[in-house]
């Protein structure tokens, strides 16, 4: 996925779902960060190519999806409101991104 395709996907899917989740659950905030997600996506894609295929080959859709999921989890676009921390907020923030 090149950058224009990624940005289209980010704006149409990730951003809309993140904002909707933050509206439905006010204890979480959507932290828009397309640049970091794209950078981590590229890192994961590079690692995936090294592990499973030739460096110049295209990844199948399942591997591309896996790279995107890992990028979202690592960047943590959804974060918890630390003012309402009850001891489990950081753990829940990690889980909610999954």
C-alpha cells in the first residue's frame, strides 16, 4: 500500500472508527497520528517481507492486514483518560487498540 492509498484508508476507516469509539466511550481519546501509523506499517511490512517472502515481492492481503493491525496496536491511537485511572487504565488502553 503506497502512501496515498494508506491515507485514504486511514481517513475513511481508522479515523472514522476511532472518532466513533471515542464518542461512544468518553473515557478514551482518539489521538490522530497517521504519520506514525504509516511509519510503523512500513516497518512491519519490511519485517514481514524478510520473514515470509522475497524483498521485492508483494504481500498478500492477509499479511498487509496483519502489518496494519500491529501498527495500530503499537502506535496506540486510542488512549485512556488518565484522570479517570482506576489502576487498569493503561492495560485497558492497550487492549482497546487491539
